[in-house]
């Protein structure tokens, strides 16, 4: 897991921009990717691959049920 310290788009520190997270389900159905985006310019600043639903709850990230 690596989240960039400065955003490649707007050159600000990502911790101060209020990053947003997006949950992307994988095709196999059981795992997810977490995408972190800059709060200012919406550039992707990090991604975590193959996270289980239990790990999402441990991190405190809510899943939106559609």
C-alpha cells in the first residue's frame, strides 16, 4: 500500500487535502480495491488491491450497498 505524499496533479500534501476513498469491487466477487483520490483535484494518489470485506470494516470504511 503506498499513498503518495504529494499529489501529482496539484502538488499539495495529500494528507491536508481531505482525501476521498472509493470501493471498487473485483470481478471474482469477494474482494475489493480501495482507491484514494486527492480532495482538491480528484487525481488518484493511491490504491490498495485485493482487500476483503472484513478488512474494509477493520479500516472503518463503509461499503455502499446498491
